[in-house]
């Protein structure tokens, strides 16, 4: 908010209170006949806007935080929404999107007098790292990504230890940059197309949630609600704290706690570990992510978790269980990502760091033992899957 205020020359007013009462007061004070907003499609925002209209506040919805608004891309055969990503992506590209809006030099507006500028003064926990916020910072970061990483994005995006992703998830979430701004800069190379597809995943999940609002917290594939799950206990706490004994999982969870962000590859790995190694329902992990991610997006979060849990869209023909050891070896081969976030293992070599239980000095600096055996829990997860297949 302070970055936005700076860009407006100190003209941003932040007013706290019941939103219906505040809006009605402002409309009366300035003789306004309507309130202009960006269209909301997530369940909470859509319900909030509906409450405003039910209270007699006329809303004018202009634009949305998507290149193509949810609900617009439909099957040409019968007009129903897509349920699978690949055909959605093709139709989304064919639909197209407008060019980025040009920023006006002058915005005619009333200048409120005597209004409180109630900027919140939130205190960050000790040691918390936050990135620079605002449109200017987002554009700067994207330009850096274009110059250094976009052309190799298809090869580097999964490597946890390198700065190979755009870091645009938080700016997109908070409206600091628009997806059309990103799309306008893309060419037709393989790397650029892979990045475009990642933007489309965000839009696909928004479309899925728009048509299925209950899937914010309920199973997209209802049969998975019948699976046997364990109750969260000590193992869940260990997962939350990054103390599972699996280095790649622990590094990712500690990155989340320290930075409020996590690499996309490791999001899948820790999600699979929670659901398929600890046998907990995906909602427990999704809620923890909601509490800690600075880029929390309800559609991407809920459906990213469901995809990994096997109960979402685009389910593979087989029930995929990520191996946390092999994932680490593949996407952090030298162990640099692990060393950064799990200093207890920094003394281990690349050959030792992914399986510390095989290294004689692994536990000398306080690293925890494994809370479960992956091979055993993999078989248990498959057994539980078979139970719901036969019911």
C-alpha cells in the first residue's frame, strides 16, 4: 500500500471499518452514484461484492486480474467449461486477450480533505524476509527475469537452488502487475511458451474454481473424500516446521517459514509428502500454505494441492507419489538449496546430503531422524487407494 501511495504522490486513502458502512458514507459524502471495482471471481470476493449490491451499493466491474476472465473460455461444441488443462490452454490462446492498458497521465478525481490515512503498522516476526513491493518493483523484477532467465526458463524452472523463476506470483496475486503485461513480452520460443503455459495454469485454476466454488475446500474428485486418512499430530507438526528428516522437504518448508514463498517444484514435493507419506488430507497443507504464503491465491493453492493429491483436474492415469529423495537429487543435485535452508547438513557432500541416514556424520549438528520410511508409506498409500477403487 505504501508503494502504491508513493506512485500516486501520497494520494492513497486507507479507511478501516465495515466495508458497507464505509462505502455508503463515502457515496453520501461525495454524492457518488456507483463504486468502480475490478471484477472478483474467487468465492470470498464475489460474495463480498454481492453483499455490497444487496445493500444497495451499485458496483461497476471493470477488468479482472486475469488475461481472460474466468467463465469466458468454453468448449465450442456445447458451451460447457473445460475440465482438462491442455484443451483449455489451446482455447485460451485462441480466445486471446487485450493489450496492456496504457497508464493515464492524469486521473480526474476528488481530493478528500481531512480523511484519516489509516495505514496498518504490522510488525514482522524476527528474521522474516520480505521482498520489495509495488508495481515499480514488480516491473523491475520481471525485466531482470527477461534478461537473465526467461530464455532458459524451460530448462531451469524446476531447479530449486537457482534463481530461474519469475517470482511474479505475489505481484500477480496483489495486483502489482497484470498477466497481460507479462504476456505482451513473450515470443514464440520453447522457453517463452513454457512460461506462457504457467500463466495459463493460473487462469485455468481460476476458471475451475469459478465453476466449482465448493472445491476451495472440498474434493474435486469426490471419491477421494472416502479414502482413509490419518489425523494430524506430531508428524504434521514436524512437516510444518521442516523437521521431517527428509532434507529436500525440510528445506522447502523452512524456505516457506522464512520467506513466505516456496519454489513451485518443492510445493509439489512437500504436498505429496503430506498426503501420500503422512496420509493426511490435502486441506491441512492448503490451510498451512494459506497462512504463510505471500503469494497465496485460493484457486492455485486449492487446485495445486488437489492435483498433487491425485483428486484434482488433469489427474494422471496413475497415482503419482513423489519420491522426496529422488526429487532432491534431480532438482538440487549439488545440495545447495538444502544447505541454504538446512544448515545442520551444510557439512555433507552432494553424495551424502540427500540421504543423511547413510552418512556417518549427518546427525552431529542436530538434524532430525526420518519420521517415516518413504518406501513403506508409498505402499501404504497405494493400498488405501485400492480401497476406494473397490467401493
